[in-house]
């Protein structure tokens, strides 16, 4: 048995304008507000003396590492993302950024928006373009059926509506 971990598969490099704005706001918040505040707290804890048993210092350094890691990730990710700010030529089909209303076999209706992997939030109806459901819905039009393979079996969904404005 080996401890080698395979790299995560590359996620889609698309994002909506709203998602890009949220990531930029998070980066700005971390860089301009959170990091200076934590740096000041670590500096004050270091001035108290013995750092080996100073919980505030140790926790602050750990927090600073996590903030720096997130800042590096956001800077790198924002550079490689493509902001999709207009609908496709064929607005009758499901593509990135579409709001899709679908019906399952039991007759229950749900509405989702296909967004980038950095901005999905199921509670808000935002699903990642990389998810199995989104992949099954891609390029479908109204009244088309999409089949999604789930652990409990295959599910059949019918596309009821496609729109590109919220």
C-alpha cells in the first residue's frame, strides 16, 4: 500500500462575473484587512516573551500560514479563470451560466444555475459545471431528457426551461 495521492482532476476554468467579483473581494479582504490584523496580533504575542509555550503566538502563526495559502491560491486561480459574461449564440440550449429548470421521474421540479467549480452553492441553486448532473444537462434543450448515473442507479431528468438572465 502506498501513500501516494493522485492529483485532483483539473476543474473548469470558467466563472461568472458575480463569482469572479466574490473571489476578488475575498482576496482583497484577506490581503488588506485580515492579514495585517493577524500579523499585528502575532507581533504582539511575540513581544510577550517565550514563544515556545505562547498559544497566541503559535495559533497566530498557523492562522497566518492559512491566510497566505488562501491568498496564493486565489491569486493563481484568478489568473487562470475565464470570465463568461455573455450568453452563448444558442440560448435555447444548456451551456455555462444557464438557469435550468428540470423535472425528475417523480415529477419534482428544481432549478439550478450552471456555474464554475469555485462558486457552486447548492443552497442557492448553483451547481458546478463539473458535476455529473451539469455534465448530463449540457447541450440539452427544452423537453430533452438527461440521464445521470448515481450510486443508487440511473436517474432520468427532463429539461423544462433554459434561460440566461436571473
